[in-house]
């Protein structure tokens, strides 16, 4: 017979009274129960009138009882490796040894934790047979006062089976409690791992978000620096004052780009991205953004006739994430036009109403561009518009771009505008 693996054990499932280890107090409990049963039986037997022949019989029986009880305690540690064999052995010895009562009960409890019905039925049958033998044969032979009639035997068997049933129920309860505690511990560990993964994902997402925000600024600054530097290189008609002003613009944008680059590196290296957080731009800064583009030589026209209060629209009315997303879309669109269509006029249109959508359209011709200062196009990573699409989707909107029917490159974004 192949012995199945023992059921899961949890140290927390077996509390230790007064700090005593569980195996120790269980062993001591078995010893105490067996000793109490043996002393009680010895007191009863020795209280009866004893003839010389009966004295030898009682003494031999008590000695055998004590030896079998000691043997039961000796095999008790094997109950987890051979649960069924040890349980059958101790139950079979029970009619001759009340000193092994504690060890037998503990073994039955351990056997029941495996929750094998066949095992329980087999050990229960042996228990009932042992009870019948003890009440009908052994005790009448040992004590003339013992009643060996069928009714007494049946009552004794019923009492023993009740004790056996209580031990089996205790074993089933212990097994269920161990499984419950193991399940709760596993769920706690799983929840802790999931929480750690969620925290890590949140940190990574936050760092990525901040890095993306700073990337938009960096691309804008670097493109301005490149255009102004190209103008200094190829324009010989600039006065000293104009050259100094252009150089100052290059210096200011380069310094800002370096600061933002350090922030990006800090975000990517630090485990606390919130430390690199800074104030986010809003759509109210759009005029300054367009002024920077015009200063770099771009022809930019802003059309806000589609907004409420077309004569003097209040850009501050567009707030929160919508304001930031709108600003970034216009910023990246201007940077994209400066890279791929330098010198071409750019039209920025804002339209929409609260409670519906905010429409952002940036349009520039692609066939009438002039060569950029320096004679070569600005480098491009090719991911700016893709990032804008992701940003628009995160805001609950859509973004489309491509060549229109009139040949202009058009970027159109539609974003939800809360009322």
C-alpha cells in the first residue's frame, strides 16, 4: 500500500500552550491521558477482593497494560509516516492496554486528517471489535465483577465508537483548518506579490508618463536650437545685435533643454519619479508657444473662431487633462511641421463646445517648403505622431493625420470636452 503524502501542515494551525512546541505538548497529553486511565483501572482492580491467583493475574495484566502503553507512545512519532498501520496497531492493542488510550486517540486524529473514508471505516471496525473483545472477554476474565452480557458489551461498543467518532471529527476539523490557513496564507502572499507588481507597474507608468511629457518639451527646444543655429551659420546679413539676440535665444533654449534632459534622466534612474514632477503646461500657454515658433521663422496662424466667445475666447476655460493634452498635440504638431516642412505656413484651428468635443486641427502644405537653414532636414525619431495618438486615446479621443484632398498635411484630433 502506497502511503499518500501528509496533508499540508501550518505551524500556525497548532498553537503551543505556554510556548511549548506542538509535538511536545501532544506527546505529554497522550502520556497524561494514558496514565490517568491506567491509574483509574489499577485503582478499580486493586479495590476488589484479591485471591493469590487473582493477584498474580491482575499484576500481570497491569504490567502488560503499562508495557503496551509505553510501546504505543514509542510508535507515536511514526503516525505521520505510516498513519493507517500505526492506527490499526494501536486500536488492536487498545483492549489490553488503557495506558495507550491517549496515544491511540492522537493516532486516530492524525489518521483522520488524511480524510480517507476507507481508512476510517477499517479503523472504526477494528475499534468496535476491540471494544467487544474488551467488554465481553478480557474484563470478565480480569475482574469477576465485570458484566459480560450482550447488553453491556453493546453499550461499551457504542461508547467506544462515540469516542472514535469524536476523534475522527477532530481530525477532519484539523485538516480543514490547516487547508484554510494554508489557503489564506497563499492568498495573502499572492495579494502581496500582486500589490508589489501593481506598485512597480504604477511607478513605471508614472516614470514613462513624465519622461514622455519631458520628451515633448525636449523635441520642441532642440528643434528651435537647430533652426536658430542654422540661421547663424548661413545668414551673413544679420547685424551684431541680431546675431547676439539669436545666440541668446540658442543659449536659453539649450539651457532649458539640458535642465529637462537631466529631469528625464532622473526620472528613468530614480525609483521615486514623483520627485521629478513639475508643473504641467496648459492651453493658456499656447500664445507663448506660437510666439516661439514665429521667432524661429515659422509662419503660424491661430484660428479660434470655432470656440465659444470667438472674438476673445477664454483658453483658461479648457482645464485639467484636456488642456494639457491639447497643448501637447499642438506643440508636437508644430515641431513635426518644423522638421518635415520647414518654412511652410502652419494653421492651428481650435473649435468645439463644452459637453461635446474639442477639435484641434493643424494644417501645413507639404509641396511649397523651403530648405531649412543648414541645407538638411532636422532629425526625427518618427514616433512623435504615434505618441500623440496614444495620448489622445488615453484622453478618450481620437487623432488622425495624413495628406488631405488639397495636398496639405493635416492633423486632426477630437477630444471629449467635459461640460
